[in-house]
């Protein structure tokens, strides 16, 4: 009796089994590409760690000022740019008109003045988030939604915008000294952008006479860290952190972390 497993002569042979056919092909990458621009390295590192921890978001570059943000945007073609206002060299508002022609921009800053909020929107920002007024999940949602044209504002920014619009409507807007850079052409070279002058005065931190360690801790406070996080970052005890903060508050003539951060960053 012929073997049942032996194929008959001339019978069509089945294709060999592919051991990998049960595995689905890799899905194309759809992660949102983000550039983070902030002159504070602690803030940049925190934002990068937060956003990169999400499966659908990747930080492709960091920048310390507007010129670097522009160069990074040209090199990486991000989906979203997070941009601080006050930065040395080329500040955020000077770079903003050029960045929005490359990707949607969300202002992510401690600056909450109504004039700056209004000017950022006039120059094309798709949202305005003030540090300390949003959770990590809300920031992630803003990054995801801004690509689709949905604007995001934290409460202070929204209030500042409404107040500004009301003043304009009533014809009683107060005079101010803010004079933003007005570019004559849409996209300028990185060399030309690097020559632009800052439009917002920077905080002269040296006037507070903080020690190097106190300045480091003050930067961490301004980035939103609590005492426990600061202690872990600086490898010191929480008691030592508290002692440093007491001296910092005395030198900055402040009674709260928010007040100290505002003075330190030149917001007040």
C-alpha cells in the first residue's frame, strides 16, 4: 500500500512554511517629533524625559535659544516645537515667526504678561502654556493636539488674552515698552537669525548674590521640583535643601517658591 504522506509524481508541492509569517510586519513609526527650546538645561531635561516616556512622542532635538531652535527645526522637521519666551541670544518671540513656517509652535514658558501672550499669538503660536499651571498629562495632550490645529492655553494665558482683547475693544489698552522684532522677510538664514537682538530683557541673576549651589537649587525650584526631588538631584538631604531655600528666600526677598521663581526668571 503506497505511503499516504508521499506526494504523487507531478503533484504540486506546497510552499515551504515561513516560520515568521505568524508575526505581523512592524508598524510604520507615527511618533510625534518634538523640538524643545529652553535656556534652562534642567527644564529641557525634564521636558525631554517626560515626553520621551510616551510611546507616541519622541524629542528629536533640544535648543538653548531661538537660533538653535531654528537650526534644529530645519534639520529635523519636527511636528511640534515647544518654545520658551525668555532666552539669551535670540529669544523665543524673535524666532517665532520663522519657526511657525516649519512646524506648529507652543509657547511653554514662565512669562505670563498679557502683552507677551497676545504678541505670541499674533506671531503665529498655536498655544501658550505657563509653567506650574498644567499637569504632565495635559502637556502631553497639548503636544498631541497642536498638530491638528487645536489651540491650548493655561488659565493665566487665557485670562491675559481675554483681558488684552477687552482692552483693545474698548480702546483703552495701556502703553507698554515691549517692541517685538518685525522680520522683513519670511524665512531668513540661521546666520541672520543669530544676529537678532533679544526683545525681552533678561533677568540679571547676579544681582541676587546667590552662591553656585543656591543658584543651582533656585533653577531646580523654578523648574517645578519639590524638596525631595531637589535633594535627590543634588545628592544632599532634604534638611540641607530647606536651609538653602531659607537663605535663597532671604536674598530674593520672597516668601514663596512662586514669588522667588518669578524674580529669579525676571517675570516680575
